[in-house]
């Protein structure tokens, strides 16, 4: 159901961030979920999460246009000592599966 791939070469314009860690494409619901996970050593977990959303926004817009699907970006950022953002539980609930 999910694969790792980018859309490099599929568009007329180059998308700098074109390979999130996981792409889940739900054809029946017409949605695409882009999941990018990172473990960081610094304290700026919230800034890193916002940076991931900004980084993959252009890819999400391209996928929405090309595949005619709604696109969702889910950044999963955890600090090396185990600290995560307050909304991590809600983010993990948005990922399909058990």
C-alpha cells in the first residue's frame, strides 16, 4: 500500500524536496499522506516540525494537481532523549493502520 518514491522527473518544474519517508496513497478516498520522520538532537522540535511542513508543501501541491487528490503532510519529529511535541498523539492518530 505504501512505497518510497519521489516524483522527480514527472513534473515540468523541479521540486527540491521530493522524497518523504513514507507516501500512503488512498485511491478510493482520493487522499495522499506524506509522512516524514526525524530524530533530532537539538531542542527546537517545534521549529523542526514547522520546517518539515514548509519543506514538503510544494511537493504536496504538485501531487494534488497531478493525481487529483487531497494531500496531507504529517511530520513526526522526536528529540533524541524522547521529547516530542504536545500534538504527537494526534499526529500519530492521523496515520492509517493500527
